[in-house]
C-alpha cells in the first residue's frame, strides 16, 4: 500500500490524546493528514517524490523517531521530518537536527508553532520537488536529443510529445514508416517514465507464426495443446511492472486482436489452457506502418481496438520531411561507426552533402545509418533514389577523390537523379536542371546517360 499523494502530513505519535489534538489542529488548518500510532512500515509506504512532510514523536515503542528519520533520509535526504520531543529530550533533538531533521518541537508547544513549522516545511518540499522536476526535464531533454537527433520542427515537436506522454500512464500508438525508428521512440517513452526500472519487452507481431502468437503473448499451462509440457509465461505477463512494445500490430489476426482488446480494457491476462485471471500492471506501446483506420474500414483490423489504441498517437516524421536533419544524423552515425571501428572520422564533402539532401530516403533512418556505416569504413556509398511511391530507381555513388572528380561525379548524380523523375520532353528536363537543351545533350553524352532512362517521356520530343 502507498500513502496517497494528497496526504500533506503524516503524523506519528503513540499517545492517542496528543495524536488526536494535533490531528484536529492540522485538520482545522485545512491540511490533509494521516495520523498513525507507530512508525513501523511508514518508509515502505512513501514514494521518493511524495509531496508531504512527516511529523513524529521521538520516543515511541518499536521504531523511534530517530530511526524513522534515518530510514526516511536513506530513501530521500530532502524529505522534511519534524520531531516532537519531551522536556528532557533536548540533547537528543539537537542530535536529530545534526542528522538532518527539519525542525523539532518541545512539549508542550503552541498550535501556532506546529502550524508555522509544518507550513514552512511544505513550502520547502514544493520547492525541492519543483527543482527536482526541472532537473529531470532538462536531463530528459538532453537524453532525447541524443536518441532522436535533429533540429527540424517535426523532430522538436516529436520530442515534446514524447516528454509529455512519458510521464503519463496512457498506452501509446506509434505511427511511422519502415525504418523510421519506432522502437527508439518506444524505448524513450519507457526510459523517461516511472516504469524505467521495470522490464521493456519488445515483440514483433509480424515475425511470429500464427500458430505460436497466442502462446508467446498470453502464455500457456501444461497440456494446453500438443507439445505444451510445462507452463510458459507470456510476454504480457513477463512485462508486468514495465512496458510492452508491440510492433507491426496490423499483422495480428482478428482473433488475437479480440484478446488484446480485452487485456487493454481489463488489464488481466489468462494463459492458454488456464482459468486464472492474472492482473497486469503494464503500459502497452503499439506500433504500425499502416493506416489502421483504413484497415478497420476494410475489415482487416478491429475498429474497437483501433479506437482503444488511438487515444495517444505519436507520428514519427519520415526522413524526407526533416530537411537538414539527414546531414546531422548521417554525421552522427558516421562518427559513431568510426569510433566503433577505431577509424579516423571522415568529413562530408560539399557534393556529398548536397546528394544526401536530395535523396528521398525510402528506407528512412535505417537506410541512412547503413549508408553512414559504409561511409565510415571508406567504402563507396551507393544510394538508391527510388521514390517511396515506387518511382524509377537510379543508383548513384558518392566517391572520394580530387575536386574535379567530385564535381564530375556530383554533376552526373544530379542529372541521373533528375532523370529518375517523370519528364515529358528533353525541354522539361533541361528546364528542371536549369541548363540549355544543347548543354544537356552534351552532358548526357559525356556521362553515358540517356533520356530514355527518364521516368516518363514522349518519344516525339526526345530530339526536340
């Protein structure tokens, strides 16, 4: 059991008459109090960031006030503890102040003295917790910037959303293309939450065979099916106290979706072949690359599960929407790879930077990370310029060498990239490149390129 955060004062005294009198004083002052007759078990009921103060008598049977002070400060050294002393206990109270007690009150004391001390302690506690939250927010922001690199507006907005959602208990639906970093976002939500010390269990629903998916998720009892010789704890149950990340949720069968919906609504799980309902304390983060609303309209995904999951959606912007983030990310991954392989870091040349900015990154961050790894190893960097919608593919290479070689290669790269786009004529291609048609013909011949490689064209205009 945990003491409610609405409680402002925990009052501990074994004298029932004094405890009742002090309780009335605090209650009449509008304070939420919890009166207790002994100190045993109090520490285990107080969370580290509990927003209240403790008032305790020093001399009590069992655990006394000094022992309580020591245990409370072992958990949170900044928790205000006020001690009540008898007439002959002043030296003991001085010892307590040196040990970190906030204040001590010598019996008999006026009600106003108690109220004044408690109010000052509560004000100090609020200040301590506000500063603690600010430090945590700053460290979280720095950690998020390291995990989710980029200064574009979409990335700044995503980091703000993660920071806001991480502190809540809400289940989250992550929307993003393949390679966009859905698991990175899920781990950030877990690590910045109060569940950070619990397990993070990731499972790809699309990689599970239909025959084992229910056993993997829900577990089973011995004899539940042929070959089930002993009990198996499922992923949901294994994630108890932490976070379950369920990727490619769109690939789940409708039957499994029914059971998932029940778990989300009731927070219980029942192993296959069992009758016991096992309560769960987990946060579910689901991820998909599909439009689940459209899938629901087509009958491929349960509409009720979609609406249950879509309470707190997070969209990860694809790399092509993030502008110069691609350069920052590329250099970040390249530097990491260089350090990992014990190689000197490489600097991007201007032509290479321009090429990276023009690339559409159909594979998103995963594609970029692989390209950065090759760059760090000194290998030729091949980029597939296929458009995400399945347009014409042209492979271009980033090569090292002298300035003239790099310029020649960059020129070829730009023309080849433009050729991959649909053009109705040589004229439109030349206009897109900003050069005369005669110059374009010369450069196509020079680089061994052909207008016939264009994504769409009219043969009547080829020689126009």
